[in-house]
C-alpha cells in the first residue's frame, strides 16, 4: 500500500467552521462534530465531484453553525486517488485516531464500497453523494449508509425511457470497463428493452484515462444505432464527447445520451460540442427560485464560472441533513452510533434549497425528483452558465428503483 500514517496526515487538511465567531477556547468534544470529505482532487472525477463538492460541504457546515453556534463542526479532506486501498487506509485512520464521526462525498464506486465496509465495521456514518452505482442501496446496502441524490438506476431510467418514447429505439453503448460503467450500461439496456427498443451492440473501454475513443466510436457508427449512449463520466466522458463531434456522430440524426453526464461536463466541453446531449440530474442551479438562491449563497466559495452539479449539491444536502439530525438527537448521542444516527435521518423529512422536499428510504437512498435535461444550442444560451433546458421531470415516487427489487438485505420481503 505504501501509505504510512505520516503520509496520511500530510495528505489531509483540517478546517474548523466558526461561522464568523471570534476565536475562543475549544469546546468539549461532546459539542464538536468532525466530518471527513473523501474525494477525487487530482484524477478523472475531480471536476464532477472533488473541490466543488467540498465547497458544498463547507456551505452546509457554515449554514448549520450560524444557526447553532453552540456546536462546532470540523472538516478533514483527503484525496482517495481512485484507489480502494488508499481510501480504506484513510477512512480507518480517520475513525480510529482522527475522531471523525461521518465521511462524505466518497466518489468512485470501488472506493465507496471499500469505505462502506470500514464505516459499517466502525459504526460510523457514510454520507455518499459521489458514487452512483445502484449496488450501494442494493446488495451492498448498509445501515450506516445514506446514498443520493442519484444512482445508475435513476439516471438510466430517466434517460433511456424518455428517449425510446421519443423515437430513439435502437441503442449502442460505449461504457467504462468497471463497476460504475457496467451498472449504467446494464440498467439502461433493461429500460431500452422494456420500452420497446433494441440494443444493437456495446463496447467497453479501459478505465481510467482512455484518451483515444476512435475505435469505439467507429463501432457505434457502424451499428447505425439511433442513439449512442455514453456510460462513463469525468475526463473519459469529456474526451468521448469531443471525439464524437469530430467523427460527426450526430450529423445523420444520431442522438448522444450521456448516462453519466452532468452540468459540469457540459460546461467543460462547451455548448458547441455538448449541444443536444441528453442527461439526467436531480439538481440544476437555474431550475427554480430555491436552486437559484442556493447558487447565490454558494457562489463565493466557487471558482469563477463554476456551477455545481447534482453530486456536488448532494454533498450539501446530505451533510445539512446529518448535522440537523445530530443536533436534534444530541451531538454526544449521535456520535455514539452511526446506525442510530442514520436511522434518525431516515425518520426525518429532508428539505433544502438544492432539492426541495425529500426523504431517505429504508435502504438508505435519498428520494427526490429526477429531471431530464438537454444541453442548449449556443444560440439559445443567455450566458456562460445558461447550459440546460428542462425536457421532463420524473416524480420522486417513480424516479428510483422499487424498494423490493434492489436486493438490499435490510429490506424484509
């Protein structure tokens, strides 16, 4: 592993949110909550999760401590490097010696599964907004885990069902060759077939860091599918999108579906490349008055021109709900058991400016509406952050996999 304690401590940073209060003596540990943000700060998921997600965590902390000055919230941050062994070492160190009560963000499915095992073993809270595989609330569900606001089932369901109904009834998949890409592809294929469409072919590309998608795109073109579905994310998706435009994939009316695409990807490639791309999100900054208010509060923490996506806003929502629940339980009691705290989170309704009203289901899934968006053409856009138009909304009750179908061991038949 080559990951000793000194290296671990050097890789993390500590920030105490005081919400503008003057410096004072440290409070007793019983009134302090410590969070660990585990994310990708340097790899393929940096822009869709990473620093902007951590900024959203800090926003939730600041809002909470402003309203609850008697409670101190601290944050440690580390880069998991997209390596499950590194993630496990960091999380174990945080729980055993760092006094961390809950971990958040935790992007990358393999990393999330590794962290999930440690959180359950140590009876701590795992707030996962960064990994998307539906297995996290399925076969690998945990009483210590809250997951959301999206998963591969919901994203594939929203995108595939709507496109087939609109005439896109033949599909070819280009998928990242690991658990997340497989889940996106497999979930979407089921929805395509259930809606009356056909899957004409699929190909998997190495993960991470594929830079040349030519052979995969040529196979997609040769299939003559009406829809080319990209079951990847981050820099892989961005490179694939750019090369799809260069190859003229959409010139004959072929549609591009970004099964793992987010607002941040559209911003990264620009509307001339992304225009027409269909994608599912549960959050968009310009969706309504509340989302615009959230973006206005968050803006000072973001780099110029950055708008958060669903994963990043989800980090805000889950941390906000966790902190409110811990306060209601009593901080000292909440710190005693992650399972009891997660159970209390499930018993309390959610409501925030990023997502509005929501609930946490018995399997740990955050349940909110899912929206299908399309990237605007450049001439439709009013400015650099005006990127998407709303196509359809799937109500919360229909947006996620039925509870009985997930295979979560916590769910009684």
